[in-house]
C-alpha cells in the first residue's frame, strides 16, 4: 500500500505546476488524480476496516460551472472487522458531474458500475456505484474532497465516508 502512496506522490510532485486562475475554478484542468482514505464502512450490516483507494477522473466536457466526464476508482483490499470475510476489494468505473459554486467550493456526483474483486459465494460480484460530496480548493492544483460513497452488490451495500487528496492536472502546453 505504501508503494502506491509513494508512486502517487511522485507523480503529483514531479508534474510541473501549471496553475489555474486564482479567482475561480476556471482553467484548463483535464484530469484529476486522487488518493482516498475512508472510515470504517458497513458491508452486509458488518463493520469493514478502514482502507485506502485511488481514483482518476478524465474531464470530457466543461460548461461555465459544470464539468463532466468518466473516471475509475480502485479500493485496496480490506477485511470485515470480525474477520469472517477478508480481502474485500472493489473496482468501479463511473460518470461524474462536478458543480463549481464559489472561488474554492465545488460538489460532485458519481454514478457507475462496480465489481467486487473477490469470489464470495453469498454475494453477487457486481452492481451499482454512486457517491456525492464536496471539494475544497487548497491551491491551483491541490484539492481536498469528502463524501459519502456506496457500492451495491445485489441488495447489499458497502457504504463509507471518504476523505481524498486530489491533484488537478492540465495539458503540459496550456
């Protein structure tokens, strides 16, 4: 897990800071890379250990204060607190909308498809993914996000509160 965190930080810190406008979200952001830490969630009414994940968003369409695109999220394996199921891992692909409100605040909504990357007989291995949350702009390139994220498999939800550090990237020649 630490290897992925170091790779994430290396990518983010080595990329030239091509800053956006200081006064708003206007700019040339083309993609967003994030590392997330989530609190103990709930899966099938059982507590799940905290975990780390990473995600990537590709912005495909921009309007005045709305961005949309596609993204993916990968959660590193985690266990149920009672250890009855170990190494639960989700991968998801989604569409997103990002709404900018003020100079530093935005919200997001994601809707997509998830895959439970574990062969558990009592659970279906795929389902709906949805999330919503807020984004606070720390600097031109760095943002903090927090939200409520849910992965569903059959009638079972894995819900959790997530806090993310995200890096906004631009084209190198912008």
